[in-house]
């Protein structure tokens, strides 16, 4: 299968995502420029982290208007796996492809450290190969990662199994101390209604090689490969 | 041409982290301040005389309706240059 990684001006995890998908997971990867208007031939897509457009206006707001986003919408509507990591999550939320938004961290500080998340739903291609309740260790690195949605929206997400990841401690316990940014209900990642579009604040691409302290993040990408190749 | 100023503020109840940081700074300088809210101001000049579309610009892009409100006022031409 062929993966795409979108490069926006100010993306800074783009090369990391390409490296992991290509050299660690062994996938064919196409680098997609934000001005590209076609995603033909792409089976799964990653919107990487960074600070697109310097976080001007709101994180992800200007990138959400990029020419490539029309093609991202079409790809998502076709059911292809689309993953937004950190700034990529913010872009998908601003584009309306995911519910809610990301606010500045409650601590007012940029948080950059290892975190644990619990898999709360296996109805996305990125978690289909993981058991519900699996604890993953991946780093967070963001200043604006506090997930926010109205209570009604959060209830709807929970009821539909669209809360995909929740911050927890190393034993999988969801506690206020384990929540690095003040996200409502400890939400670290959510999915679209159909489940194929997922956004999360932690960085799976920075936790895909033993040298970097964790290989848990790799499981998200491998899950997609297993789901797509298995189905195809 | 007409010029407009859009003031964008976080909705009440949404955590305003910059506002809290500014309040701490004012506190540190010895000012007694009950509450600080930090927003954004966008000024723009439109080529048409209608002035239409500013509200739509806010709803679609300039503000996030989930967490922000906005107010639009017309300002003297040339003020937004």
C-alpha cells in the first residue's frame, strides 16, 4: 500500500513520519506538498506535527484552508485511513473533519515528555489491531493540546466509540495527574463518525524505534497495514 | 471600499490561558484586576461597498464558533491600512 505524508509550511515532524513509514514499517511513501490538489494513488494519509503557518490565528486554522485539504476531504469521504498527529490533529479539527478543538494547555506550559494513552476504541484502522485497553507509551510535545468539545459532543463521542485514546498512567489508570494538558475527559485522540479519520496529540512516529525508548507508536501504522492488506 | 474591525473573544467558560497569564503579570506589577480576557482584533478593507460576508468570514475562518464569539464594527476607511 502507498502512504502519503502532507508537508505544510511549518510542519516539522514530516520527515520523521516518512522515515518511520518507509524505513521502519517498510511502506511505500509519497511526500505530498500542501499545494497539491490530488491524492490519487494514496491509500492512507498522515498529517504530521509541527507549527504550520506559525500557529497564526489558531493552531491549524490556516493549514485547514490549504489546496490539498479538498483532496484530503475526498480521501476521507472514500473511507481511507487519515491520521492527524499533534498539529495534524489541530488541522483536521479546524477543517471540520474531526469534532472539537484543541485549546492551550491548562498549565500554560509547553509539555514535552513521555505519556501513556489507553486504547479506548478498536473501530478505527489505526487501532483495529490493538485490544481495547492496551496502554501505549508515546511522547507528547505541544503547547495547545487541551481537547475541548461541548458536554453534548463529548457524550456523543463516548457513546459512538469515537474516543480513541485517553491519557492514563503506566498502568492504564485514567487520573488527573496523567492528563498533561487539561483535555476534557482525558481525551488524547478522537475519530470521525465513520472511524477512518483519527487525530491524536501524542507522537507515534517518535515512539517507533527501540532506540527512542518505545516502539508502541509503530503499532498504529502496523494496524493500518494489517487492516488494509488483510482486507485487500 | 469599506473597512471593518472584527473583535474575537473566547466564550465565557472556555479557559483563557493567555488571559490568566496576563492577569498574573498585572498582579506581579501590583495592579488589582478581577479578570482578564485576551482576544484578537482583525481589521480589513473590503473592495465592495456591500460589506457583506464579514460575518461568514468569521464563522468559517476568522473565529472558531465552538469556542469563540465575534463582534463586527465598521471603521473609517483607511483606518485598516
